[in-house]
């Protein structure tokens, strides 16, 4: 599972991104790596892909900008994002709608 629950109620989303894609979208789940796959429309230059990833997460899961933070993987395709203000069930619901 790509979602980890924390004791404070926040969640950690483990994602792998594909920068410089045609559009930003959820493209599936990598079951082997246990990561949510996300295509990002911006290139991985000067943090642009990271900024677009956070913007996309905030918009897609309908949370506030201070409720999403990139906590690891700043220079990697495999990243971890801490989110709050949303349940794991709501995240799974959005992912299932996108992927199916």
C-alpha cells in the first residue's frame, strides 16, 4: 500500500513520478514498489516537477496548500509526501476513480 498512517493523523503518500509528461495525472499504482505512480507535466529542473507534484496533490485531493509537504526524494523519482486534512479512504476513492 502506498499510504502510511501516522500517529498524529497525517498520512505519508509514497509516490514515483514521471516528469515531463504530456499532462499531470495519476497513472496507476506500482504494486511491486508500493508507490502511487503520477505523471507530472513539468520537467525535473530547478524543482519545477516537485512544485507541480505538490500543486497536483493539493488540487486532486482537495486539500489546502499547507496540508501537503514533500518530505523526502527531492532529487529522486521516488518521493514521500505528508498530507493532512484527508482520510486514507478518500485518497483511495480518488485514486480508484482516476485509474479505472
